[in-house]
C-alpha cells in the first residue's frame, strides 16, 4: 500500500509531500491544478520512463 509520495523538481512542482490514508483515494481539483502531473510522478515511481522535460526548469534533476 502506498503511504506517502514525495515529489521534487518535477515539471511545475518545486516540492510536494502527500500522505495517503487507508482506503480509496480521490484526486480532485480544478483544471491546471496539477492532478495529471502528480499521476505522472507516481507512474515514474512505479517504473515508467521519463525524459528531460520532466525536470523542472532551472533544475538539474528531479
């Protein structure tokens, strides 16, 4: 079970720490809030491949 997700220098996100409760999780927000970016970061944590566009502008690594 996923308990926490930490994202650093990923696309538009400087720093984000999310702690998940047990049970079903719903990710909601307005258009442009970053829901897809969070899911992309989760995909990378699970083994998806990334390219250089995933690193936040001005940073060397994510």
